[in-house]
C-alpha cells in the first residue's frame, strides 16, 4: 500500500475524532501484515486520563480482530504532530521496526520508523530475560 493511501485512510478516521476538550483531532491507519488496515481516532474524556489516542484505538481494533503483526502506521494531525510516548510504547509491543508516516492536515508527510521514535524501548524480550534470570537463581 502506498503511503498516501494509508494517509488518506487516516485522514478519514480523523474526521470521526471526539476531541471537544483539546480540539486536537488525530486519525490513524494501521497496516497489518495481512494487508488489512485498521483505523482509529482519538476519543477524549472529561477525565483527561481516560482519553484514548488514535494510534492505540487502531491497535486495539486490530488485536481484537486477531491481527498482531504490523507493517506501517499513518498518523495525521492538523500540524503533523508525532505519536505520544504511550502510543509509541504500545506500537513497539507488536512492531518495533514498523514504518511511521506522520502527516499534517494538508497531507504533507515525513517517514520515519518506530525504532527511531522510541529507541531502547521496553519490549517483551526484557520480561523474557527477567524470567530466565529468575529461573537461574
């Protein structure tokens, strides 16, 4: 799938964002290894801590449908903001080397990788190493 196609799907998802507090609408389109695209938008809450970002919405939709391997994600905001730390961590659980397209509302975008956005992330391998170490004591 072309980056512009994924960005267009993220743009459509952004239109559905529920952002009455920040007014900062975000859309995401997550490309699964199967070729299926899962979209998400941010959903804010009056209790700010319960807000869910677009990227995590897309991941949760994908995982709930049985997809856990991802190729790329497109994220679109009004000014090309990148995924927050929590989203980076959630994405790294499944695809630490995925391609990330970060776009603004006009469709201008840049390409990076999750590994560049979140170097030295905490992964399942850290837990496996801890389990092995525990078993050796």
